[in-house]
């Protein structure tokens, strides 16, 4: 499942930016295990979500220009087919359905 590693990467990017310890893009990309070009795409996507990301040449680090928080929480649990029929959102990847619901909605 590609979703979990992507969410974990987003959490890692956020933590490094918050702590102003990313290093230059080449170093940052190595810290999180992706190519430099992939890093730029990730940063642009996060900026599109409203993140005020800047780069400081003195510190050689990305940082948030204003207070900003990304919270990534997820859990995985098995549900019955009957329970899945009650859920009103989700999508299917290959043979796996990803269903989203508000906690306590059942």
C-alpha cells in the first residue's frame, strides 16, 4: 500500500521543516529517502495546501514563515462487508478498498 509510506514521508517532512533542520535540498532529500526532484514536487504540493514554506540560506534549511501545522493520523482496521456498506466515502485501489469515516460514526 503506497498510502502509508506517503503519509509517513509527509510527517517526516513536516517535522524537519518545523525544527528548521532540513539542510539544503540535496541533504533534505537524502534524509527522507527520495530524489531531489521528488522533494521539490512534495514541497510544492504542501505549499498548495497553504503551507508558508520558505528557505533560509543562512541556516541552509526550509522553515515555516508563519505558524503552520500538518497533522497526519491514520489507523487501519478490518471491518465487515456490512459495515463497509454504511460508509459513505472511500475509494478502491486494485483489490483493496480504502474507506474513510468520521471516528465514532458507527
